[in-house]
């Protein structure tokens, strides 16, 4: 699958089932203490966004999403649009 093409299957690991292998062995950092570089996305020198990671322990597929709190913050979303490159 090339870059920029949408996947035919819109299911995500957030559902608890892996869209790649179909296993229900999905684990997440959602709701846990955010620590480490992998959990934070720097949008600028003074803005950071927290990420929730979902991992399938059967095939290793993983997905990351902006935390629910940051998605509800219009200033954070505007920071993303201002500081990052649109694909």
C-alpha cells in the first residue's frame, strides 16, 4: 500500500481487535501515566501533545493517537496545524 492511500478497513486497534491479524490481544497506554519520549509529540518548543499507544501482542502492529484531552483542546489542534506539515 502506497503512502497517502486510505486503508479499506477502517477498524483500528482502539476497538480491541487487531485490523491486521484479527487477534483480540490489544494493549494500550491510554489512561496510564505518560512518560518517555515515545508518549509525547513536541509541536513547538513550548507545546507538547500526549499520545496513547495501542499494540497487538500477536503480530506487533501498533497505532498511536493524540490523547482524548488534547483532541478536545482547540489550541492544541491549531498548534498542530500551524507547526506540522500537512500530508
